[in-house]
C-alpha cells in the first residue's frame, strides 16, 4: 500500500492511497466466493453458478462492496502509520475498481493545527473588587421583605396603584374580529411590574374593582403565536379585585423568620452571600478576559467542522432557554454571526489549552475528579454519591475531566497574568 500525504491547509489534509493489484484481486475473489455459495441463479444448482454469470448479474455491487472494504481497512492503517488523527469524517473520492488492477482513492479530512509556540503568559487583565456595599445589602433585605410579605384587600376599597396585586378577567379580539363567545381568562399581575403588556399595565393603574376597559395593542412581529404577529388587538378587561402588599417590619422577628438570630446576623449573612456571588462573577469575568487574550495572542487556524459543531450546540442551548422562558428565539443574521464568532473563540481556546496541557504536562487526577464531584454536589444540592452515580457514564465523566483540565489551565494562565483590581 502506498500513501501520499498532502497538506491542503493548516487544518486540511488529503491522503492519496493506492492498494496493490494483488490485494484487490484477493478481495474480489473472496467476495465472489462468498456470493457463489449463497446466490440463487435460475438454471444453476445452489453454489454452481459460474463466476462470469455472477459477474454479469452482481459485478457492480461486488466491486462497490470490495471498494468500501478496502477503504475501511486501508484508511485506518494509513492513519495509524502516519500518526494522523482526523477531526472530521473523511470525504472519500474513490477511483473505479478493476479486479486486475491497483485500486486508488483520496481521503480528505480536517486535523488539529500544528502549534509551534503558545503565548500564554503576561496577559494584562482586570478583576473587580469583591465588596458588598450597604446598598446591595439593603436591596437583599428588600427582596426578603417581599418574600415574607402578605396580600390583603385594602380598607376602605380603593383604585389600583403600583405594587398592588390585581386580578383581572379579559377576552381578546384580534384585527377587529369579535371576541364574543370566547371564554374569559383570569390572571393575577402586579401593577407596574411589567408582567403584562405595558398598555394593560398602564390601564390597570387607577382602575377600581368591577371597572371595565378596552385596551388596544399591536403584537410584536416576533410574538410566540405566529397568528398574532404584527396584528392589532383589543383586550376587553374587567378588574376583579385589588390586594395591597403588606411588608413586614425590619426587626428581630423578621430576622428570625429569615433564619438569622438578629438583624446584625442577617445582614452579615447577606453580606457573605453577596460577596460569594460577586466573587464568582468576578472569576467568570476574569476567565472570559483571559480566554479572549489567549485567542488574541495565538491566532491559530481552526477546523471549520469544530466551529460548526460548537455553534450548533450553542444554538440548541439558546433554543432550550428561550422555550423554557416561553419565548421565541430571535434567529437573526446578527445573532447567528455572534454565535459563530463565540464558537470560533471557544474552539480556538480549547485547542490552545490542550497544547498548554501537553507542554506543561497538566493532568487530571482521581483526587481532582473527587473534588469535582463535591463541587457539583454543592452546586446542585445533591449528595456526592448521587453525583458520582450520574457521572459513571463515560461521556459525562469525559466532560467533567475536560472542565477540570480547563480550570487547571486557566489557573496557570491567571497565575502568570498581570491583574489589576478595579472598583466594583
């Protein structure tokens, strides 16, 4: 077998492989031998049909099958001999197979780019200071007050105002079509919170229980319901009732309801929680900066198939998130361009990090994996044993190892970077 290797680009290789005539003849003979034993040909007893008759009836199929088998066996051997690992499925261009002649074909596929030097030290980046100010703590206290608030009917009865919980009943007419016969729907919303269309929100403020209003709106061109997109509609609404929100006093009892001994302890725990969140955000932001600098300093070519694969994964994640939120994904050219650019950066960073891991001999140990299980358990609220059971799957375990390795490489890059602390 002869193998010629041609590098068409830094990430695209073509193998030109020629299989000797003797090997071709042997494979063809084997194929006819198997066929002769099983073929049922009219006028001949089983296993007695002459080869020339079989060639006339099945020659095309035999040659195609033999060509495929030769490609399957010789390509793997050629890749092993040349120590080349394809990143994409090889595109095969075979020549016509002739039983008495050598058989040749071309195999084109993507490979990892050769990285001669990796620049990963001395990046200048910034990290926000992790300090929970009084305003942030006050905001958390306000959030907790809302969580522990109650709703009650105001006395005496009054019109709705911002912050009230309003229950309304409505029917809908679209493009001047009557809403008669439509079953009324009932929803509860907080006035002024933007939970419904702004036009409805504005109309509810100042309405009294039992009052009716017609509210005109125009649906967005990207509305979830395709039948409504861009159309005019009228909501015929009736305010059923109004409840005001009663917030608890910020005192010792409130602190105990929130799981703290007293107010100082509550504020201390909130400060700790906020700073933990800020620290994680700062860490994520720093990692994004380091990855961007890494890619900028190493503009290596990236295999297109890996970019497409990463882009599809990102798009699927966006679709899933949009559906979970009851929205429709804005699949605009601008969004697709951003997704592709992000995918290219992620793939490039992955290739560069893999090279850094090779150079610095960074490995993931069983201790690292056990630590990863503990961190996952803390993040998900599951016990460690359950997490370990879930990650027995080879693919999930491989993903975990990849994440741990990436964190180790980022730690190396961060340790060699010039980091400036900035005000939060």
